[in-house]
C-alpha cells in the first residue's frame, strides 16, 4: 500500500448502543476498559454517570445511552458494558457503551456527511455515516458530543485537569 492510499483510510472502532453500530476514529481513543466502580456526583448533568479513578487520574464518565436518550439496560446486561477512554475537546473522558466489537479500516471517500437527524441522534454529534455490513454506521464527532456549557461542567468535575494527564493516558 502506498502512502497516498494510507492517508485516504481511517481506522474506526465500532461499538454498539441499543443494537445500533456506531464508530469513533481510533486516534481519539486512549484505551478500552471494563467498567470500574463509578462514584456518583451530585448535580452532575443527567448523562454523566459519575467519575472513575483510572490509575490515580479521576475521569468523568458519560453514559452514551443517556446522552442519546436511549433506554437503559438491565443490571445483568450492563455487566458487559465497556468504557472507552477518549479525548473530547482536549479533555479525557470515559464513555460507557454496550460493547466494542471491532476496528475497521474505512476509506475516507466512503464516508458521507451525516443527515440532519439519524434515529434521534442529533446531526452535530455525527462526523459522518458509511455502509457497514448491511447497516448504516454512524461515526461520532466526539468534539461536538458536549455543548460548551457541558464542557465547562465536565471540566469542573475533573480533579486537576492538565495536558500532562492527557499525555499520560496515551
């Protein structure tokens, strides 16, 4: 494969929410972990589950089902959840998803702009859509996942946010 072909591809991590596949550019992912004990926070936004302590770094955790107004899963089902540690607007955040299934290469020219509304997910949350098996794969735009006000609230949750923490999570 030549260099021009490599630049035209992106690697996407595919995950599931309520039976629907979504994807994130793997360059935004720091790691994928099994759920840790989440400490609830009073007065946090409704989609923020709380915080986790990941190797001494306190990270806010966003429940993607709540973020997208999807029904919650039962306790037995949620034991299979995964937390994807991602960079969102220069902050490190955990996002709870039902499952992470695979990493796939996708040619950039196969990614189309998102429609205005896709199954209740606001278009600004989406970077694009593409064909995946026999479904539409929605590619999330993590930097738009939170509003400006929510980013401020998330920043207030973090114990001592620094760029050093982001570098340490890589």
